[in-house]
C-alpha cells in the first residue's frame, strides 16, 4: 500500500512539476521576459503541431527518423555489447584493442558526419551509421564493466561443474551475472540514439532532425519546439516499452 501511494505521489509531483514548468514558460513569454519572436509560448505549439499534422510532415518525419533510429540502435547496441563482452572475458583481446578504444572513444558522433556523407552519401545508411557509432560506446562500456564486475568465484564454481569452456562460461555465468549492467547500457542507449538523430540528419537525410533544421532556417521556432517535444515523447514511449522487456529478463531478481 505504501509503495502504491509512493508511486502515485511521484506521478502527481511529476505532473505538477510539468504544469509549473509550462506555466512559468507561458507567463515569461506573455510578460515579455522571453522574446516572443524567438521563444514560442506553449499555447502556440498546438496550432503549429496541427499544421504539421495536416500537411503530413509530422507523420512522415517520425516514420523517416524511426527507420534509421531503430536500425542504428540495433547495430550499435549489438556490436557494442558483443565487443564489450568479448573484451571483458578475454584479456588478450582487451589489451589488443585498448589503444584503438582510447583513440576512438573521445570522438563524438557528430564528428563522423563528414565521413558518413563521403561513404554513404545523403542516405538513410549514413544516418544509421552516425546513430550506431553514438550508441556503440555506451553499450560497449556497460557490457565491459558488467563482465569485469562478475565475481571470479562464479567462474571457479562453473569450472567445478564442467562449464570451464568459453561458450559455457558465457552462457552459464557471464550473461546471467552481467545482464543488469548490460540492460542499463541498452536503456541509456535508447536516449543517446534519439539525441543522435538530429546530428545524423544534419546533412539532409529526411526525418525529425531535418525538419527541425528547415524550420529553424525559417525562424519557425514553434515548429522546432514541436519536434523537440516529439522526440521527447518518442523517447518516453521507447523507454516505457523497454521497461517491460527489462522486467521480463530480470524477473528472477528478488
């Protein structure tokens, strides 16, 4: 009962906080504390959104962005998690790739945009590449840290029961023990992927980011904010759905 009340209280406080935020925003624009020609009032966002929906731009932008977002997220998460697991389990491979990782890790996803244009042109593949790069490192370090945090005694126990091989250690020990950490990385990658969408679409690939850039060039700040909130909504939906997946995979936890 207390837990239910706590969840209801948190939900209520969250809604109240949003109401205060948008109310303060509306008041600041109306009172002239924020320049109305540069910062749209929340009450102006509804008409801007309806205009985008009626023109079909909103729906098409979401479809385009979801296409390379999902593909980039899948590729980056799979490769990042896989390489992180391998490096965490194999000291030789870890040492071999350490220099390469230290060299490439600080390079942001936005820096890969020129290469994406050169290699893939103005295509969905280029946007997918930028998103995958951005998501890769989060999942790599999450998986790597989770594997290195596994209790060494578990490997000794598995070997005692005849599970000393690489494949057996991976499926019997590493994956079950490191799953919470891996899932935490995947969940963080969901948000990072949406943050990378704008950067991935800066060079003209159709989608939410491209639509935002078009609107900003016309000083249509209300449309820009509409797509900012759209990305926030899409992230909230993906994060909510991922919560069910995480709960299913970790249902063995107390």
